[in-house]
């Protein structure tokens, strides 16, 4: 047992001592991945109206682009959307025999299904070879579909939201081929298509990723909308997750 502990300790020390610079991970920028997505909601209104509260689907293919540097005050940029995977899902439902795959009428729906790109800009406040802390801004465009009871009448309500907010991420190298990113930040809407002034959602986005020096990455994007209300004073909460498995390449 003692020998096994010594071997494990020596292996751990050797692995961490050969950790590479994050720039070895950052030199691949173009992302090609397959998304596994899900949406869920929680509200008394949906229960009463009999609307479906959960959807899981495979988005087949999506792409995005990311630029990062490990030096102090290094610039970072991420541009990406969920819409290509959502369009793949819609197209598969329209062309296939699975009616549920194209039925969004009975869902609380949350996406960024639009023409405006989502992007994050930031600067490294701490920039070291194996650790980066980056602070910046997240600008995102979302659409929602909700089901309300207003003035005693059922109403399906869709809206689009332009949002911005602070974003922070931390990157850390763990071995010569493996690194981790943790990112989080609230978003505040500054415009919406229906000129809504009262029923404004609270939004928070989190992102977790394990990525490698040879391009393979696995990420989980979590998006939370809450604080919608109707006549029932139902606090409608919507959540979306996107599990991403893909590769980054030099482009």
C-alpha cells in the first residue's frame, strides 16, 4: 500500500511538472462540434394548461470560433450560436416521421435562434503560462416562447431579448495535454422585440469545459431564465443545457 502511494505521488508530480503553456492549447481556434441539447421549464401555468415541460434533442452539428492568449492583458474573443444545432433538429423533424421533433407549439422554448451573433470579449487580469483569469463582457441575443394566463385568457407569448453583462472565466492547465475552463456571468436585457417593460427575465449563463492540447474538447453550457409572471403569479423558470463534444483546429 505504501509503495502504491509513493508511485501515485511520483506520477502526480511528474504529470504536473510537465504542464504546458496555455498557448499550446489556444493555438487552435475554429470549433466544430456536435451538440446534445435540452430545455426544461417549471411553472404552475404550464401544468394547468397541459404544456410539455421538457425537451431533449441532438443538434447534429454546430460551429463557433474562439481566440485566447495567456499573456497579461491578453485579448479574448468568442463568437458562437446555438441556432445551427436547433435548425438541424427542426429540419430533421420536418423531414422525418417524428411529429414531436417539429412540435414547438407545446413547449416553453429558449434559444438564440436569430441572425445576431453572440459574442464575448475580455482581457486577462491574470495571465500566466498555466493559469488565466479573464474578465469581459457577454453580449447575447435570445428568443423565448412562454404560455401565460393573462386576463383569464390563455396566451402564447414569444419575445426576443438583447442582453449584455459581465463575464469571467478561469483557465487552468492540469497536465501537458489537459486543461479546464470555468465561466460564469449574469445577463441584463437592454432591448426586446415586444417592448416589454415589466415582465423581464433574470438571466444567468454558466460554462464548463475540459479541453486538450490536441484539439478535443467537451463543454457544458447552462442557461437559466427566471422571474416571468402571469395572472397566476407563477414564477416561470426555463433552463437550457448544451453538451458539446468536438474539436478545435487551426484555421
